[in-house]
């Protein structure tokens, strides 16, 4: 069957696996219809697909697993409609045309630990029955592809007694038990109905093999999160504990092959990499990628299962996945080889997945444009547009995330955490090689340095004046009042910062707790690893008279245009203003009502100052620095 003869219906299309299946089908030239629970789900899917070059969005239908028809409006005819049961779905042919579906991919279901039994059975068992009944009515159906699970599939498909159901749910917990029951129900009902079926049993599905992208933060990802936060005291399991993984895109491509291969009918396939490292080794690999210390201790699985949840911080249902079992993968490997599908390198996929999870703060920062790079040999976090010429270097004790609104408003810009700050690795010693690489290798031409970031920007510009075309210095500390003496007490400052809550930090930086939400990520960074210690050392260094003098001298040597941005509540010192008055290439913008962190309180004013044209140097009065005032 050629691609243009295929018509795929994807259920659960807006979910993590479902959207990868839709993308894989589209890349193979297959006509796709999707069934979602809501307009919002479909819009998210269409946006995700468009961002990956999918082209015209697939047809959109509503699904209701409580109705006999399954697809709302199924069979209404060929008239145009809105995809809500009124004829045709958006982006393709209508409900009446679902009779032409040749293959169904059931990616629907609930993946969540801690569910009640009724909830789990409704989501994962009753829905399977409804899908099989619907599939049995389609005259051209060639295959129903069902996603099951590597730990639940292959059980006895005979009808379950109430006693067996009670025992299974008691032993496994509602989520895993519902998946086991669903697998049995699917095999039994599909076979009895004469529906041609295939089952795919994926292991832990991690990110896309090329990008690491994933929005699944349960299961194995919780261990990775704990490792990133430094809160994993010991590795679970031992050298035989096997929690296999598979890349999301490989799983999707494999699934799309099954309807084209007659030999795969009525067969279940286990998809995983047999060479996935044992769990402690897998987590060690992630620790190396993150540049954090891996725990030395290991806790045997038997002991983990006996410890109270308050100590393990793990849902008891997840512990059943800690096993030394191996799985029958030969048939899946044979299908993949037959169709020229190669499994991507798992270690590389794990690293990219771990980076994506951390870059998106394990779901707390889901927006795109976030990534880790290697700059001058230092692992570096940045957000915004890749390779943008305008680069923001954040100050203390904040991070790139606090500049995200400004970066978005400016456009064609990015914010980059300095070495040792925010989510970047390294230290102050890495600045020379790091700034050199930033301006000579990554396309940075306009450096926007905030507070301590102004020092890095000036040093980079002084070292590479031909590469840096423009400087914008926001709250440049070396032109302002020196910090109080208490700020130089490094151990006290470190302890203070590592324990500060977002509201308290907001009050400290802006005078009000109104900006606490904008500082949650900065607080998270200060509590992780050595970030608070690095901040404390740099705060103390900022009071050093010699460094402040060196920075003023470097600024005087820089031949390009310089824009100084300060808040009216955090002004330049008379000495700082006098220095600027001697420089003919300087413009000063004062933002009324702002303090040392105007990006938090006056983001739009800062964006206009960063992205707008500077006044012509020398046109002001009283010296070379041109004064521009913004705000009320």
C-alpha cells in the first residue's frame, strides 16, 4: 500500500507520543486525521506541528470515549464544518470520510501515578473497548496499532475475574494495573471482533533523538530532576537494575511501519535499547552531562520498597519499574532492519533529553527557545533566538530567565547566563575564554551587560573591539555607588542567598514582593550547586576599587557606541557621570522610578532602550554623554 493510499486516524494526537506519530506519518506522506478532546488540544498540536515544518494541519475531530460513535459527528456526511461534530473537521475531509481510514493509532490514555482505580480504568481500559468497537466498523481498516507498555504487555488475555482484578490492582497500583488490564482487553476484544491489530510496548519514552525534546516529567525524569537539583542522595538499584529507554521519534517511526507490513499483524513488539545502561550508570551519564557530582551510595530495590514514602520521595507505583528483567526485542529489531530503520545512539539521546529537561526547568519553563550550548569550553545556558547578535549578560543575583520579557520584546536577541551563574557551568576564571568565544564564534555583536554582566561586556569589548559593534550597559556597578561592606562578607552572603524565598528576594531587589514570580527561577538556581557561592564572590569583587578602576579605563578605550541605562532610584555617581561626560560616543538613558533591576520593574522601558536607536552622541548639553529620560 503506497503512502497516498493510506489514511491514518491518530487518537491522543496531542499527547507526547501521539504528536510524534502524526509528525512521522506526515513526513512519510500519509494523509492524517486527528481526534482530540477539545479545540485547545488541537490548536496546541497544530502549533507544534507547524513549528516542525509539517505543512497543512491534519483534519481535526472531537473524540468522546463515552459515546458509542467514539468520534463526535461520525457519519454526518461530506458538508463543511468546524470539526466539532458539524460535518468536516478542520484541515481535511469530514467525519463521513472516516470510513476511508486505513489505520488507527491509539495513543490515548492516562499516564499518571496515584490515580484512583475507577479513574484509571475509565481512562485506560474503557477507552480501549471503545476504540476497538469503533475500529470494527471501518470497512477499509488495515491495522489498529495500540500502545501498551514494556512491563504490562503479554499477559494472559483471558477475561479477568473480579478476584484477579482486585489482586492485580492491589499489587501494582491503579496506573500499572489498568495498563495490564487494558492490554488483555485489547487483545481479547480485537481478536473477537476480527480487527487486524498490532501492539507496541515501548520502554521509558525519552526525548527526540535529535533535539532531546520531551514534556514528560514523570518516571525516570523525576530521578533526573533530583540529580539536577542535587537532592538525589543515592542511586536506586544496582548494576543489574534495568530501566530501558527509547527515543520518541524512533518509536513513532516504528509504529508507522506496522500497517505496511503484513507480517506484523496480531503481533506485539517490545521497543527499547537492550544496551541501555543499568540505572545507576544511566544516571551517572546524566550527572556527567550536567557537571554535577553523582551520588556514591546505592539503595537496593528490595530496601527501597520497604522504606516509607516520606524517605524515598517516590510514588510506590514507580518502584515496580525497578527490575532486572529483560524483554523479547528480537522481533522488533527484525522489523526495523527489514524497513531500514536504525535506532539512534541511546547515550546521545539521553544526554540531549537531559539537557532539554533542565533547560525547560522540568516543565516550569515550557516555552521554546531555551537550550544549553558549549561556549569557550563552558557549558552555557541561553534563551532567545539562536545566533542573535544582541546578547544580554544578566547581573547578580538573577539569571537569563529574568530577562526573557525584554529579550522577547527586543526581538532577534538572546540572554546568556555567565559562567557559574544561573544554569551555566564554570566560574569567573572562565570569563576570558568564554567572552572571546561569545563574540568571535557565536555572532554576538551588541553586548547588553547588566550589573556584573556589564563588567563581562566591557572586558569582552576591550579585548575584541573589532568584533563588538555596540555596548549597552544596564546599571553598570563600576559607575555607581559601591555596595555596602556587608556585601563583601562572602560566607554570610552565600548562606543568605541560598536560603532566600522569592518574595524576600523580590523585596530586596525591587522594594516589593510583586515580582516574586519572576524570581522563582533565580531562587531555584541559587539553591542549586555552587551558584550562591559564585554570586557571593562576585558581589564581593564588585566592591574592589582596583577592578572598578580597570573597568572604567577599559570603557574609555572602547571606540564603539555605548548606551548607559540606569534607574532614577539607582543613579550614576558624580564620578561616573564625569567620566561619561568625557566620552563623545556615550548616551545615557534614565528610567524614572526604576532601581538596579529595571528588567524586573520596567521591562518595556528597558526593551525600548536596548532595541531602540540611541541619540546621536555629542548632541546633549554639558559634555559628551547625551541624556535621555523615560518613564512618567
